């Protein structure tokens, strides 16, 4: 059963701690993306990667970091430098032949 | 620069009546346009997409959208709303000339369906 998995679904952290969100896909897609969603707003692009071992900053990369060591995995680390980390985080992937993106179920991060 | 404007933040309809969710876009090049749906605390599901073929695009669950270049619009419609259609809907533009294939999202329209 192909798809994108994100874990955990809910994540709670104390302010000042780094936290890593998992994103795994078994669709054999080349490109992967991380978005942030805040209430009443559309999604904003954090980072994206089009091939293994390469990634680019999106529109709101400050306070985040990523890695792409394997085609199927694109973890996102929310660092203590991110001023407002509480949000819903969505991972997506795309095959090289299309600009249509497939989304995971999301991780809701709450930092107190 | 590309942008998307969803003209209504909330739309409320009665079950069985038509749905219209409005979207205007701005794009310098040849746009791809999408509508995605999001149910509470879920990921996004693609409803339909336009990629320079037919201007009237049919999607899943009875939704369709019409690309009107002269009006720079891509409104989403459905003849008869169902309770299960209650969700948040996002209009999205992507530039076919941009090798990053980034998606630009509108701010969303929350559809409420009254029994």
C-alpha cells in the first residue's frame, strides 16, 4: 500500500528543545517537500528536496533544518531558533514526471 | 510572481444545494492549477487539476472547476452539496516553467454544509 507516513501524529515539546519530525514515502518519488500550516492560512513551504543529498530553502526556512540521505526519507528538525514552532506540519512528495504533490497526514506540534 | 486569492474565507450552504468556491490567480507563465481538500487534522487530498488541456476539469466526488484565462479565475463548483463535503478547500497554483515545481497556496475556504 503506497503512500506517505508522518510520525508522530501529535508531538509536544518544551520551549528550547529541538524536535525532529519524520516523513517517509514508498511511492518512489524523487522530490519531497515540507510545509507549515497555521490556522486560517494556507500552507507555506519550509524546505524541499528534488534529489538525494540535495535540498533547498523554501519561503520560511529560518529555524528549521532537513536532511535527505535516502530517497524515501526527508526528516525535518524544528530547532530552538524557530520563534513560533507550534503549527501543523505537512510533508509531500512528487514524482519527477508531474507537478502534482501527494501529502502525508501531518504532524501537529505543540511547544509550550 | 505567482499568487492565489480565495475570495471567501467561509461559505455556508444547505445540503443538496450548489457549491461555489471562488479562486483568482496571478501567474506570469503557464500555470498549473489545483484544488485540494482538507478534512480536520488530516492531510490534503487532490480534488482536481488543470494543466493546459480542457478548460473544464472534472474531479473526484462530483466537483469540477473551469479555467478562465481572461478572468484569471479557477472557481470550484458542485451541483449538490453533501454533508461529507464540509472541509477546508485550497486553491493552488504552480508554475510549469519553475523547475522546483513549488505550490503556491491560497488561504483556504471553509465550507460548511447545513442539514
